[in-house]
């Protein structure tokens, strides 16, 4: 069971007990994509850290607000 050795994502998921008819055939591809993003950003520790339910860091808007937009807030 190793994606690096060329096994398909569906084989890896089904060998580990996932029923693709229930969870959707696209789930393996989406999960691997998400896990790859986490790994690229935070490395192995990022995959070992549970961040479910944690709010994402606030990122302010890149554009400057007009006076009218500021008044609406």
C-alpha cells in the first residue's frame, strides 16, 4: 500500500476499509490533495496535528476601503 509505488488512490482507500460507494469516488483524490497542501506547508508535523474546529487566522482585505464602505461596517 504505497502511492509512491504507483498504487491508485481508490485501491489504497478500499484496502483500508473505505467503501467508495458510500463516501463518493472523488473523496480519495480530494483528501490526498488536501493532505499534500498541509504537508507542503507544515511538513510531517502538520499531518500529525489535529486542526479540526479551529478558526483560520484572520486575513484583512488587500484593498483599501472607501469612506462609504467604512461607514457601512
